[in-house]
């Protein structure tokens, strides 16, 4: 039934939270953040991941620009931790963006699934992340060879859930909605966006989020995808 599989990258295959936590722990030590009153690398990471996640939701909804995220996320984290945001080192975000994409960790069983699907389907990535960062992530995790096309918000001139992204992805892949399946963890961007152009969807939903508009498939673990495909 399906010939082409479209995957989201961050939080779907690439373990953003683990990779981010490792990068932030290094920043905590390098920039001596304990001296500023931040109690631990774990607290620093916990606040960052929550704030960064909400900023990316706002970005996906066109409420803010990408530059806003890079400029404001660390000051927001410092404020949330009760630390004067003027203490944010100018190189903190630069170093984070250097460290983060070089982390290799995938989510549990993600590579096993990719190995299972390779050769049986033509696979692609659709991501709202930026091409330079995402290419380093995929190289670091050694997964670039699984995918034929990597569609980003830059080369599509739009971002999920905009239907133009999915239409562009199908066009360059030479496929149709009937032959394609979108797989992602973001209900609004990946699932509703893909459903809007007639794609079947797999909602990678390890937390068991309850949704009104059901995807074609709802899975908690990657092993369930191998049973479907």
C-alpha cells in the first residue's frame, strides 16, 4: 500500500531530550553556571527543555521567528531559575548549537526500525529544523544513508503543519498521498498537517496523549511500527 515513508526527525528518531541534556551538562561546567546560582545541571536542563519546547511550538504556529528562539531561550531559562539574565554569556547559545547536533543518540529501537524498513520503502525526512543543523545531527547519529530526501522549512519555503511542506515533499519524491505515510511525534505539526493533504499518519505517541482527530495509527513504541509495516 505504501511506497514512501516520511519521518519527522527531532523527538521522533533523534533523541532531542537526551542529546540536549548532555550538551547542557557540558555548558553547565564550561560556563561555571553553579557560580551564578544555578543549583545543578539537571535543573538547568529541565528548565531549558521545557522552555525550548514551548518556543518551538510558538515557532511552528508562526507566533515567533527562529531568531527569537536563539536570542531569548537562555535568558528565559535564567529568569525561570531566579538568576539575573544579564549573566547569560554571549557564547552560551553558540556553544550549545555547536555541541547539540554532534550528539549521536537515537530513541530506543529507532535504528532497529530503520534497518527493518530499509529496502522495503523509500524513506525521507520532513523537519522544521534547519538544514545545516539537521544534516550534522543525521551524520552524527549515522542515519543519513537511510533517507533519500531531507525536506526542511528552508527548502520547502514553509514549515509543518503548512500543507505546502507535505506537497513539496511528495513532489520531489515523485509520490502521491495514497502511496505515502507520515510518521511523527508532533500531533499538530506532523499528524494534523499531513492529514490536511490526505496522507495516512503514524502518531509516535509514547506518552499516550489523547487526541480528538485520530491518526491512522497511534503507537507507543517503535516495535509497533514494524508490526504495521
